[in-house]
C-alpha cells in the first residue's frame, strides 16, 4: 500500500476576494485546493475566522471525507 493511501491529503485554503458591504460587514470568497492545485471547495464567509471554520470542516467535512478517505488536513494561507 502506497503512502498516498495512508497520508492525509494536505489541502490549502486561500481567500481570493474580499468585499466590504454598505452595512460594514464583509464577504470573503475562499477556495480550497488539493495537492495538485485542483479546486475541491469554495465558498463565502464573513471573516477570516469564519473561513477557517467553514472551510476547515463545517461546510466541507462530508465532501472531503468522500474525496479523501485516507484523511485530510486544511492549511490556511492567511
């Protein structure tokens, strides 16, 4: 069995766009890429902390568990 089946996938999350609304709140668009720089998730959150929460498992766990049965870890580029 190769290490690719036993080592958790190393995913990277980056904020790709930020917009401040008239209300003063912000919308941060983010993407999560795999080791081949293929986008495996994307979304919008209201702060960097919420991006970490949402991309780190809240909105992505089911999808990542299916895509990466060997496990996964999200690293944040911010």
